[in-house]
C-alpha cells in the first residue's frame, strides 16, 4: 500500500474503483465534475457523460438492478434533475451497490442557489454519508457501496466545494474483485406501479428503522473527548474548520453519517457537556434533529444560514473575539469576478443582442456571463433549459409585439441536456420564438467535457455526432440558420430577420471555444492612431481591452488575436498583428 495526495473528487473516484464499481454515468457540474473525469483512468469501469443527470441516474439504477455496482455524480442542482428516478430507486432498493455522489456549493461559487442536499436524503429515505477530507472521501465511498448492498438502499455521498477541491493524503489499496450479483426477474420489487409500490413503502420504513439502529454504532460517527464541558457536533468540512478554530478546547461528535442521524449517541454526548454547539453550513439539518430528540443545542441562532464558514467565524462564536482575531485573514483579498475569456465566441452574440435592445431569456453556462457589465444582455436565468421554455411563457403572457423583441440563448450542451423538450413545446403549442443555440463545440463552463454534439465520448473515442441543424428541423423548426457571431454585421442581420418571422426559428451561433486546443488564433490586436476614442470596442467587455490615461489600449499579454474587436470598430482603428 502507498499514500498519495488526492483531490476529494479524485479520492471518491479511487474509492469507487477499489470497490469494484462497474458503471459510472454522470453529467458534468462543478464542483462534482472531477469525480467522473478521474474515473477515466480506470479501464475496468464503463464511464460516460450522459445528456443530463436524470439519464445518468437511470443508467446507474439499471446497472444496479442488473447486479453491478454503479455510481452517478452531480452537483446539488443536478440532483433536482435526477430526483424522479432517485426517489423511485429508494423503493426499488439496490441489487449491486448504488451510490449517488452530490456536491453542494455553499457560497455559490458556481451555482444559482445554495440548496442543502441533506433534505433529499430525508425526503427519499435513503442513507447519506458526508466526508470531511480526501481520506474520508475514499473510505466513505467504499463504505457506501457496502451499506447500499447490506440494507438494499441507494446511498448518497454528500460533498461540498471545499471537500471536492481540497487535497489530503489517501491510502491506496487494490481493487476488490466484486462479482455481479445474480439477476432475477422480480416484478414486485422492480416494477413500481402503485400495487407494488405500496408494498415496497412498508419495506422502506422497516429499512429506515434498521438504518437508524446502524447509525448508533457506525464507526464513522466518532466522539473525541478532550475533557471539556463544551461540545461541538459537526459533519463534513465543518469538522475541519472546527478543529482548526477550536483545537483541544472542546469535545467533538463528528457525524460521518448525516442521514439517518443517531439518537442515543447524540444524547449521551450532550449529557457530558454543559453547552453544545452544532456547526453546519447552510440549513439547520442536524440542529433540528437534535432539538426534535430533546437535546438543547446552539446552532443557527449563533451561526449564519448563508454561505461558507471560516475558522475565525467559529472561534468567535465558541471561544470569543480574541481567539477569532488570531485566525482572521490580515490582508484584504482582491475580488475576482468571473468574465468571459478573451476570444470567447459568445461575446459577439451578446454584443449584437445588446445593440438591438432585445430581451434575452438566458440559461446556465459560460454565457450566463452575458448578464455582466458592460454587455448586460441577459434578462433571466433560471435553470438548465429554462431559456427556451421560459421565453415561450413570456411570449404567451405579453403577446406578439413583445415576442418580436425576445430571444432565447442556450449552449449546445445545455440544449442537449434539457432544451430540446422546450423547443418541442414551442412548436407543438404554436409558439413563435427565436432560439439561439450557442454552439462552442464543447461543454465550456465545467472545463471542456465532451457531449453528444462533439462526436467524442468521455474517453475521447469517436462516436455518432448529433447534428443540431437536423435535430431542430426534426422537431418542426423550418427556419434554422447557422451563423458566425464574430461576423457581427451578418449576425445582426440574421437576428433581425429571424425575430420578425411569424413562426419559430433557430439560429445556431457557431464558433468554437477559444480555449480549445484545436483553436489556433494567432497574433495580437492593437489600437492605431485612427482611434477616435469612441470606446465602442469597450462595449465588448473583452478583458484585453482597457482604458489607460484616457486612451484605449489592448493588453498584448491577454489578447489572443481572435479579431472580434476589428469587426466592431467603425473607424478601422484596430488592426491585427501577426507574430
């Protein structure tokens, strides 16, 4: 055996491999993406990017029913998408071990909300483990597969941004040779029609009692007694924060299993303390359980419901102001707001939409940044695929005149994820919307994962490539136009033409992500003496273009020579220099 420094996500992947997992299906979503990406290094495992999280969950559930250990991974909002099959899988149970990895995002570093996935475990009545570091990630993943099979239940592993993306030492072990469980036709267990499901609900409640009993003695629910009269109940990354902030000044109950929670173990721990704090990010999930079983704890009345915690915050509440000051960051940290990269193909699209004064129904991806100054083009962003469906609703609510000033924008990967059904809805229900598919040839925001439109699998193998043009035509769109958003004059003409149509239409704004290895822009752009300081180029929001001492300049260290700015300058004052 050896030890290796691993990301939390990589450690989950390692744990799945050591557990003998056979099938992993996921859709990329930060901060969970690297789990599935790290599976690629293990040839024994079938791994795929599915079109969306619901499909991914169904693939994993099918593999489990067939007797193989299976896993699916997502971020917290992805769990919303896969909730339908996951809730039903709770009634079916697991033949081969079935694990769902969900990564929450306290602080919303890359998400549209801060939902707490622990509620899903409670609502679905399945167990949930929550690791605190990379070593936990690997070991809890292995345990999750064991418990899934032991209790005939899907198992959640709940991660968070800091656990997923921090590193610690992990002990590497050999892969366990797990044979396929026998597959037997079992209509009563696997066919969830009402007559069967009502009987399975009885099984779920019996299983729940067994899981609560297991939680009382689970090795991952650990007590650390330091002779203090102050107790702290934690889980996940908050256990790490608490130890850094409080050291040996308190006693700890670390809950590795966060659902179902133990009862007697918490009561006996609290009985040895005069004061007990529950330290947990987001919702008062553990706190409410403690109070429900009669244990008086201090929780959200002292800690915030919002965002991430810090050791300084914890020290201030538990030990007082002086202790907190010793842990506080002394230097101010500069803010780094996200921006579209230099050369981003979406910049030309949003420049035109802003210029035309259109209402833009937006979606989830790099292009959400079209809402940021100076472009400020996006009006709404709800969830994956909602740009298409929401625009249909907006048009139906406000009428045809409003629709002539309305477009949807959605990425190619997001369109495959959940935009197709919205487009079908528009056609079927006689809508008249213009949808712009931002085809940048990759899944961009999560780090360049392939999708059904790229013609490659997660392992880089060639596969059938979805033709967006033919797909749109197949669902009933008669007018589909492919246009280059960097050819701003032509693109503007196309947009004007399509929004005026009396029937639905699609514009495929086609230009690859500037960061793809296959994109070879050359040279840099520069401002010449023809510049009249009109600053129209500044409206692009390109990070390479700035104003210094009243003059517009292009930073050659950031410019990648995409040339978009040369297409918007009305005076020809920007030239490209080849190097």
